[in-house]
């Protein structure tokens, strides 16, 4: 039995996986959605250096999990990629769902596609938090109105301290067994750093004809991809 540890991206807590968890459990696997400090039901919790990495590692160790597939969506790919190093032999595979990947010494903010200053300004202007998107910003992502409403209602401001936290990696990320899930409505190609990792022997690419939020838009298909990734471990 594979133990899936599921971590959603910015603004979202464990409820993001509500339509994925039942499918994984029905397939005979463990499914453990994690809410990171400072978001969702953990709003107000302090966030400092490596807090989100610790959230993930602590959950694996608290539950005594083995044969672990860590799943990181969007921003959460950064703490998940670091946590994958920390859990050692407990790790079976990492799945990055349309996610950022960590680079030693770099943060989510430092690699922001519009430039660090743009995101820093947005965070500073909102009291140190990144505001969740509004409903119109989800257009073109393959979501129904109901799915968009669920995301918007669940989203909470994201603590800027985690977004500016530099990643700490002791080894080469490309050496980890990994699956990268590219959601094609959010862009037809992975970013250059992911392309480089996919060129190695340990990473595989899977594509989905949906947008950046497949746990909402295509949960059953995502379950199939995750269980397939577990089988590849």
C-alpha cells in the first residue's frame, strides 16, 4: 500500500483534495492531505524559515508512514521537493502537479515569472500576505463555475514569509524518483528548469488536458495518474 501525502499550492489547505482522497483510498492506498502553516484552517499560525518543509516531514513522521509518495501542487512543489530529501528511505516517489520545483538558495519569490519585485510589492501591499485570486482569474482553466466557487471559498491569504523562504537542498533534485504532471491549459510546456530535470533518468512527464487546478477540474483522472506513479516507484 502506498501512502500519499498531498499538499496543495498557495492559499489552499487540505480540503483541496476532497475529491481525490476517496479515489486513492478506494484503490487501497493511504491518503493524507496536509494543510501548511498559515493557510486554510491553520490561518494565524506562525511561519518562519522552513516551516512548510517541517509541516510535511512532521506529518510523515507523526503517522509513521513508509512507501510515501509526496504530492506537491503549484507552490507546494518547493517545500515538497525539499521534504523528499529529508524523509530518506521512507520516500517512494515525488509527484509535482503543475508545480514549481525547488532550487537551492532560491525561493518562490526569487523565481517569480513577472520578476521578484512585482510579487514582493503585492505581498507588502497586503500586510505580508499574498491575496487569493478572484473568480475571473480562474477563467480558461477548465473549471466549472461551481468548481471555481469552491476554490475561491476555500482560499485564504498566503503568508509571504513562506514564499520568500530560500530552498535548502543537499543533493541533486534530478536524482529523486519523480513524476511531473503538466496541465496543458496552463501552458503547453514545462518551465526550463523542469525540462532539464526531465532529461535525466529519474523523472517522467505526464500531461493533462486541463488547467492548473486538476484536483478540482479532473479529480478522477488525477487519481489515475497518482496511482500510476505509485506503480512506477
